[in-house]
């Protein structure tokens, strides 16, 4: 229970500090840059997922076509 309290306290302090840093021009620039990089990373993950999904769907489609043409 004590560890959970420290975790929650750490999260709360982190939010307060981040809010205070975001009030400065340098802080806004930092968080804007962080947001931009995070969105770029997320978009890369989503693009890779969609590409792999389409590859797997194509393989499944080809396998289904092969089974159908063999009379199964």
C-alpha cells in the first residue's frame, strides 16, 4: 500500500511540475517538440501495422483461392 501511495504521489508531482514548465516559452517549445515526435512515432507504428495487416490478408486470400481451386 505504501508503494502505491508513493507512485500516486510521484505522478501528481510530475503533473504539477510539467504544468509549471509548460507555462514558460521554453517549456511550451519542449512539449510541442515532444508531441510532434510522439505523433510521428505513433504514425510509424500505425503505418507498419496496416502494411503488415494487408500483407497477411493477401496471403490469406491467396490461400483461400488455392483451397477453392483444389476442390476443397
